[in-house]
C-alpha cells in the first residue's frame, strides 16, 4: 500500500457573530459547497444559553454535536430519552426518516459546541432514527508521547471506536503537548478538515502554521492511504473530521437534506401533518 503525506490545502478563520443576547455562532464549514465538503454538509460553532433554540425536526442527515465547554441537556422524539452532555462529550444522532429534538444548555450555563451535519446516502435517507451518546471518558484513547488521541469514530493509530456509522467517518479529538508530533492516517478518498480549539502548531507536509479559531482543509489524497502530520508549538487541542464522499445530488432546505426537490416537499408535508415520530415534549 502506498502511503502519502497529505498537505493542508486551505486555512480559514472562523468568525463568530452575535445572533442574539443568548446566541453567538459562526460556520466552521459553511453549507452549499457540497462537492468540496462531501459527505459533510456543514459545521457550526455555537455559544448559546437556554432559549436560543426550540424543538426542531431533521430528516436525511446525521448530526454530531461535540461539547467544547458547558453542559447541554437533550431529548428526542424517537426514543423519548433525555440526557446531559458535558465538555468532551458527543451526541451522534441519525435523523434518518425524521426526528424532533432539542439541545438546551442547563439553566444559567453558556454552552459552547460544534455541530456537524453528515449527509446520509440515498439508500439510507429514510432509515430508522438512532441516537448514540458518546461520553468522552468512555471513548477509546491512545496515549502517545506528548499526546492523547480520543477516537469518537473510525480508527486512529490502531485504536478503533465502537461508534456505529452509516457513512464511514473518522472523528478524533487530539490533545498535543508543545514539541510533540502525531500523525493521523486517512484513506486517500476521504475529504477532511481540522478545527483548532486551543493553541497553535504546524500542519501537513507543507508545514502550514495555524492557531486557535482556524479551520484547515486537508489536501486531497492521491494514494490509497495517506497521513496528516501535526506538531504542536503550544498546548494544542483540535478536532479532526474526515469521511468518505457520497457523490450524490444534494437538495437542502432548512433542517431537511434529501436528493430531490420532491423529497424535500414530502419532508415538509410529513412534518406538518404530524407524520414525524411523536415528540414526547409536546404532551
């Protein structure tokens, strides 16, 4: 198998804007450039308090919510379950055929989170919804010299997450000490990016420097397998996402992402007519 050191193709500053007194947000990955980000649809960074969001539906996607700081209480219309996510925890929600859910910071808490939307392939758009609450302390980790890698999905350096995927996705959190270097192997076909939460470092074979609040697109891989190399200059905390592109048409409208306009119209009709799964909070 040929191994290739992958480059950093682009670095972009992430700008958070005030939407209200209780919600500040900015796109890490903006929606609309579907081919570039495939299978990812968007990644939003949010700082918010209770009341910023209300109950809302989804269909045709997965949402992956990573808590940077604070505490989020969540519930869903599929299982009727609720729970609490804290710093370093992830909720992996498969909306599939349709869910109504909400994420609410605990009273008096400002939550800071990343929410990724992963597209579902045509064959799984209407699959049964599924929730996976991934507590950071329970996820497999690898302790390297000067680094801790927590694997939320996929595989890193021989450590594999038990998270169930409809689309092959690698998601890892990296904590790297100054001067330490780590590598993450990725299939050459994967699209991927990193977002720096703390510190700064040098990234990729082209040795691009980047720091907190910047996202980095990983260059396309030409070999079957490749590695992205990361060296910390200061204590570094980042999240890396990479996944297998679907190469399917994307039609998005609000919380619904399907393959055709007709499917989008049907999603709105089903939601308005109450054919989504029952919302336990509506009682």
